[in-house]
C-alpha cells in the first residue's frame, strides 16, 4: 500500500511537473511571440517615424522656399509702391503745370523759344538769290 501511495505521489508529482513544464513552455512561447510582435511593431513605428521625418524635412524646405518667394514679392511690391509714389508726385506736378495760365507759362518757360509765339529780337531779310521760292520773302535771326 505504501508502494501504491508512493506511486500515486510520484505520478501526481510527475503530472504536476509536466503541467509546470507545459505551463512554463507555454509562457515562454507566448512571451516570445509577444516579443516578436513588439519588435515588429517597433520596426513599423520606426519606419513610419522616418517617413514622417522625411516628409517634414521636405515640407520645411518647401516652407523656406515659399517664405523666400514671399519676401522677394513683398520687396518687389514695396519698390513698385515707391515708383507709384514717385509717378504720382510727377503727375501732381504736371497737373499743376497744366493748370498754369498759358501767358505765365509762355513768359517764364525755359523753352519759350520753342513756342509758336516766339520771335527773335532782330530779324534780317534773306536775299532773294538764296531763297528757294523767290516770290516769298523770308527772314532769319540777325545774329546768323
């Protein structure tokens, strides 16, 4: 009977040992699969991070290019505004000149001699032999 009890104890101990080994093996296999899954997830996340960082760098470069283009365009518009201001000033001056009385303009203009009302102080008749149309007398400035 003692042999039967020992045998049962040994059998029970062996069964517990087998269950413990199976449980330990199952835990190791499960842990290994979880480790592989974690490594796979880590790899995928690293790839996604690298892709995102590459896209970010490309977008930052594009952003810098657009910022430079914006600055250049703003500078061009500033210069254009200055030109418009200068032209506006010139137009204002021209409008004032256009409003001057013709007599004042005629009297004080630096280009008065180009005006149709200009006549030299002294005129001298051109001799008939020098004229193309001899029947039409013409005059020239006496200083010539």
